[in-house]
């Protein structure tokens, strides 16, 4: 079992008030969200709609400076599930100091891994107590117009220490208004997607990468290549193994977040939706389906009914 730690709940039930008499109870997962990053938000939305998801309408992501919203230079749409989501982020800023600029210089694709936290300040203190240099906690917001509850969703977050690796942009996020954020499409996603269940990482030395990621509270080794975060799994592969499994795409080289896995209700339905859209579908020896990074804006995409 994963090691529980204050500030990092795994499937913990949390309450928040956001101007409502009784905000609904929300379950949050170890991986709060992932981010597929590019320059063209329209292309990201079109691609993931073709893959059978129902993205939200793109909105600007705002930072908070002295309590006032300031544009962060990126427009984001979201694939929302009941306990997690995938952010499709089109970066409009050309500022070399933008927090996603180093990753966009490498390629377009999966670059954001955000772990969930019930208390960002406590999580920040815990990592600092390990002797790590941790960037400051920041605020952010975006306007929510999907679902039945609308308003400004607010977040507290901080970037993970640079010393924990450069596979991608890792951060820890506290959802201040989860009742606004976690509103899946009323009719679900056509491909049957239900939740984020894992991330595949490319590494020159998987064992060394696993050791670094074990610093995050809640991490529990499954085997020589996987870490478990209460049912959500990080899988670390070297280039050769990744190529054997997934026919590596040009531009995907370690260190990198190579792709992500979503759980689906029925794998046959997922296959049918993809094939109707003329998406090339591949199958693993365990019956999961996968889509090439070339067909998913630079990210390997795995569908699993397990």
C-alpha cells in the first residue's frame, strides 16, 4: 500500500466551500492532472475530440499576483473525469522564462504531471524539511463554464524541486474549489474514458528515476519499473524497452513523459470510436489499446479497461 502523508491524500474525501451553502463532496486522486502542451489550442482540441473525448471550451489560465488575476500566456481546455483530468494547454507566450518554455523547446507533447494535495503549504513544508530547494507556493485560477456549476476555479500550487528530475514539469496542486473542476461531461466521453490511471516515463536509468520519484509522499514500489500512487502507476522505461513496446516516435527520447493511460468502461466501445475516426489502433499483449504520439499531439495514449 502507498504510504499516506498529511497534505498528500490518496482518494481522500475533502470538503470546500465556494459561495455555496453546501459544496459537494469530492474525491481527489494521487495524480490531480496531466498536461499535453503545444502552441495551437485549436489543434489540441480537434485531435482529442477525434480520439473520442469531450474537451471543455478553451479558457485563459490566470496566475495570481497580490490577489489579482494575471494572464499566464496559455489557453487550456480539459478532459474532465470525476477525480482527475487532462489539460490541453496551448502556450501563447513567447517569453523564454515562461514555466513551460523549456519543455516546448524539446517538443510538443505530455509535459505536465501534477500530484494532488489537500494542503499545498503543508506539502511544501514536508519537501523543504527533506533539505530540498522548493519554489514558492503560487495561486492560479481559470473560469469554469462547463457542467452545472460555473465560476472561477482556484488553485494553490508549486513546482517540484529541480533536483527531483527533468522528465517534465512536475508540480503539486491543491484544488481550492474542486466542486467546480471535477464535473465530467453529462453524457461522458464517447470513448468511455473514466479516469487517469498512469504515466509512462522515458529514462536512461529507470532505477535512478524511480529512486527520485520515491521522494514524493505516497509512492510505493510495485516492481523494478513501476511506482504505485494508490492505484495510479508511474512506469519507467528505457528507450529500448519503450521501442519494443510502442514503436517509439521521432522526438521521443529520455528524459521525458512519454504518455499516459486512461481507464475506460468498455474496451470494445473505445476501439469502435477510434476506428470510426480512422485512428490507427494498436493492441498490447494484455489487451490494452494504444495510439501513437503522432496521432495524439506528441503523447502516447493508452486505453485500459483494467
